C-alpha cells in the first residue's frame, strides 16, 4: 500500500481504539441513533402509485434510496446513486454526464423527475439527470418498467424521481448540513438546508456547492473530468386551514466547465486533430406554484395541482485538439410550461381511485454555428431547426383495489403528443414538419399476500415514447463524428412488458425478485446509413458519415433481478443485488446495442460500538461479450469483467453529528463501464482508489 493508504488506515485505527476505550462512558439510552439498529421499516414510495404507498404491497418493481443510502454512497449524481442496484445501471460520457439505465433502457426511454416534475430537454451530450444536486436530495425513487399511465410519453423503461426537501410546519428553526472530500478528484463539496416555521408559515432554503478537479484512474489523471457545480432550492408554504395549503417553489442548478471525454472523435481533416464536446455553462431553473388539499372523513378526497415553468439552458461546444479552439458552438434553452392536477379518492373501503391531468409544452430554437474550413475562424449559422415544439396532454385513471389478501392495481391513460417546427436544416426545409400522435397506455398488476414474507405478483403494462425535438428536427454534425439527418415524421415507439415477481418484508428481512419480458415496437434509434440511402438522407458530402433516427421493426428485452436485505445479527445487515438482462434486435437478429453486463453486488453494514459503524461492499461485473456487430458497425466492443471493493466507517461523535471515512475501489482496479461512451479502446475509465472524508450534522 502507498503512504496515504497507510496513514489513513492508521488514523482510523487510532480513532477506533480511542472510541472503544471511551465507550463505557456512553450510556445506552444516550448514545446517538444508528440506522443499523433499526428494524427493517416499511419502505414507502410515492412515485410508483402517485401517492404514498408501501413498496412491499405494490405489484410494481421499485427501488428507493433514502438520505442515509445517498450519504453512504456519496454519489454526485443520479447515475452514480443507482449503480449496483438491482435492474439498474449507468451510462456515461464523462464525470458529470451520467444517466440512469433501467432494465437496459436509457436516456429518452426513462422519465426523469424532480419532485414529480419532468426534466424536459433533448440530450445532445451529457446527462439531464445530472441537472440536480444530490447533496440536497432527501431520497431517490425508481419505478422499473413501463410507467406511462402516470408519467406519459417517454416512460418505457420507467421513471426516476429525485425528491428534495419540502417546507414543513414544525415550529422553530432547524438545519441540516454536510461537507465532504475525495482524493481521486481532489473534490470538495458542501450542502445545507434550513427549515423555518411559525404559525401558518413555513420556509425551506437550501444550497449546495461542489468543486471537482480531473480525477485519477490507476494510470494517471483523466483529462477533462473536473467541473464545478452549484444549486439553490427554496419553498414557501402558507396554510390556509387544517386541510389546505399554498406553495411557491424555486430551484436552480448550474454546472461550469463540463467536458464529455467519451465524445472525443478524430476529425476528417488531419489539421483539426481530435474533437471533444464540452459545456462551458449549463443551468436549470424551475418555478412552481401549487395548491394541495387533504381530505377527511370516511371517503377522503386529496387534491394537488401545480403550474410550473422550467428552463434548461445548455451550451454545447466542440473543441479542436490541434487548433486549440472551438470549431462548433451550440446555445439553446429548452423551456417547458406545465400543468399537473391529480386527486386520489377513497370511493369505497376497497377502492382507492386516483385520476389526473398532465399537460406540458417544450420549446427551443438552437443557435448553432460552425467554423468554416480550412481555418475554422469564420463561423456561419448552421441552425438545426427553428421554433421547435413538442406538446403533450394526458388524462389517466387508476384504481387501487383490495379484496382481502388480494391487491389489484389497474390504470388507463390517453395522451396526445404533437411536434412542430418552423424550419429545419438551416431553414432549407419548411414543409412536412408537423406530426401529431395519440397513444393509450395501460397497466394491470395483481398481488396476493400469502404472508408478509410471501407476496407473489404479476403485472402487464404498456407504455409509449414519442420522439423528442432532436430526433425529429436536428440535421447536422454531432459529437459522435456523424452527420445526422432529421426525421420529422418518425413514429412513436411502444413497449409491452409482462412481469412476474415476489416480494417480502419483515423486521429482519426484505427482498424483491422479478423476471420480465419487454417487447418494443417501432423501436427508435440512430442507425448508420450507406450507399444511396446515405446520399438521400445526408447529401453526397456527408454520405460517408451519415446517420438517421429511424424506427426499427422491434426489439425484445428479457431479464431477471433480485435484491435482499437480511439482519443476520442484531445491528448487522447483509445485502445482495443481482441483475441479468438480454436484449435482441429483431431486425438484425443480434444482441441489442449497449446492454448492461450481468452484475452481482454483495454488502455488509453493522454497528461495532455504540458510536462506530462500518460497511463493506463488492461489485462483481461479468465480461460483456454480447455486443451488436451488424447494427453498430464496429462501434461497440466487448468489455472485460471486473470486481470493485469499497469499505467505510462512520463515527457518530455526537447525537446529531457524524464523520464518515471511506475508501472506494480499494484494489485500485482499472476498468470502465460497458455503457461508457467512447471509441473502442478510448472509453472513459472509472476513478481509481479514492479516500473520502465527509461530515454530516443536524442542528
């Protein structure tokens, strides 16, 4: 081990010895709370049904990461947070650009939410999921499988909802703060949330800040992996009476100097060298006004309604390695105005009805400019589209029925999605750009509670996804080195999933097991063209590097996932997670492009003394040799298997204060995720061994 390793372990040992010597002074009734002491309390999810419900009693596969889980993982973004969880993976093109993958489906096939509001944006590079700070998050909830009944277009793979703190009517002033450091990126981060309440007024304010430098992998620093991030959230609630509330919320997130090394590609002109996509600045602003009413009596009716506006501003530039300057600039704001209204009504002791209306419109007009060869000093407009819009309106009805030990959850939804633009391809195309589609989504789940630890279930669900602005209208060069042709008349894709599962929960054991099969029709993907088709779509000059967003006939995904948490001894828990997914491209009769590798995670956490707890985990990823060959045309290569070990210890030195010491990638393993973007052999490598120190406190 190197010197920093020995110093860190020696310091931890000395601290442990000191605390053990003083443990007799800590009376049992006065010691700080430790999550490992608690029984396996019921896990509640809001995202699965649209209202708070016990996850173990829901015939839908879910994952919930609590504040304690996020603190232990020290994840910087949603992609990092869900990595290693059953059925979940991460795709990435840089340290900031990490997107969650649900059952093999990623990016546009997953609806991303913050406090139930969609993060709408086309994704030319990076990850929309990183436009929120996990340093401020209370929890992350994931619904696995088609979820269009509640969330409309895009929820083929499921939904990810990041829940931030809410203003609370708890008299007084309360604070929660955290700070941390990791050695791989020499990164510093901090966050704080304050709650202020008196009478019928409640206010919540929060802020976070992170400074990350280029991180280190086993063979050295990975260039362009550092970035700065900052966020602010605020919410004011006014209590009209005991049942009704008004709220106003504001959120802002900003990242500076973000690079996407996975997008590095050689340029056709040798004088340009390699090109890399980066974002000098990107921001997200959200404003919400809402009203809620909590019902009473034997047939309560709960209502929640909101209007909101979200602006996601992105600067996407392309830098030349040899020229030392940007040769392409893109500046765009995706502005979404939305309305959500929902209600749940206990119409009968055996029927909880929920229904709602969702409507939103996203608009954008990218300002794109491209340097003119051979010097690339004169920039000319290269507008992919002007005044592009996607608007969607949906109505849904869901019935949560209980008949003794049998629970039936049925839902139905209808959506109308329309895309339009004034022009595309630098204003050269002005006709045939409008398209409107209607879609019906449905779900039916049945669960039988034979015993608390034996709850078998079956579900059948259907979802859809209409193309986004980029897929419909953007024609031009992209960061992967290809020229893309727009597809304004592309059809929506639909997914039908059948799932069999088993859940159980008690004070010492909780588990979920699920097997599923998903068939996607009119599968939307980018496909490389050649010959006459490439000339017709992209023009003769770009035919050699031509791609177009197309509808494939169909794709099929099958999988098995399992997760378990078991209290083997008082205060000691074992956890396990396993994922196996297979995807097939029906048109080419080969593996579907970019499927996650098989994965097994094992972990232990436990209380060692009244003030000390520890944890250790190993993530074992199998070699991924099932890659697309005909479809990918050499752009997807096999990935070696690997194993990564993480360890940590937490010292609760005061009733509401704790310090955490952690070592990630203990063996300094050199590897990259299979879903890491990059040319074969040039994929973004994961960080090497990293020492972390973090503090968390409540006041």
